[in-house]
C-alpha cells in the first residue's frame, strides 16, 4: 500500500463539469471493480477506474469535475480506493439525491465534499457545467437553474476545510 495522499481542501466554489451520473443504489466499489478494492496504487487504479462504464473516463476528467448519484449513492462496504481513484483524477465533490450513511461518513471525514441535493441526478447530464458552493450546498447548473441541497454542519465544514478528519484532529490537539 502506498503512502496516504494529501488532498488540499476544495475552493469555496467548485467550478467544473459533471463527469458521470450514477443511478440509484450505486455501489462505489464498482467504480474500480470489486476485485481491485484492496489497491491504493494510483497508476493501477487509474487503469481500472470506470472501465466497465466508459474506458475514456480517466482521460476526460479534469480537476474540479464532480460526480452525481441518485438515491443511496455509495451503498455497500465503504471501501476507500474507488474514491481515491476518483480524487486522483480531479473529482472535487460528489452530489447525490441521498447517500448511504457509511459512504457519507467515510468520505466526508476524508475531506471530500458530499452534498445531498434532492433532484440532482435528474437535473444534469454528463459534461454539463456546474458551480457548487459546498458550504451552502447551492448548485448552479449551466442552464442557470439552481438547486439547493443540505449544507454541511459547522463541524463537517471544518473537516473539509482541514483536508480531512485526521488533519483537523491533529491541528486541534497540536501542542502550542
């Protein structure tokens, strides 16, 4: 297993495109294939990410892009390599109609903005432009439509600002 990655906190407003729209009850492990969930090797995961859905996905993603899910996004076991692979490609946030609690907890505390935005999966298409104010959970689409989700709590916002729960805890308990 390689060393832990250091992801910077996102900007207050994330501007990018929708890299992919997943349906309801999507198991996040399928992003890289269940057989690959124990790898943290960046190059290996890059070669596997989304191969079952779109072999050009890794080449299309740009920093600041987001992925969108339907209801209960990320259900199943909350393994981290699929999101490691997506973050390494530049995915800056996950927007979904709702999240599986285990996935939401694990990825939020890794510092990834996960925003519940009712109706998002039916309102966007792949490669649509989006602007996401993750602090307020306001999503502006390239059609000028605005969707409002559930903003993160103050504590979750601090976790995201710090780049993850561990970094926040270390900063809070650092000797001064």
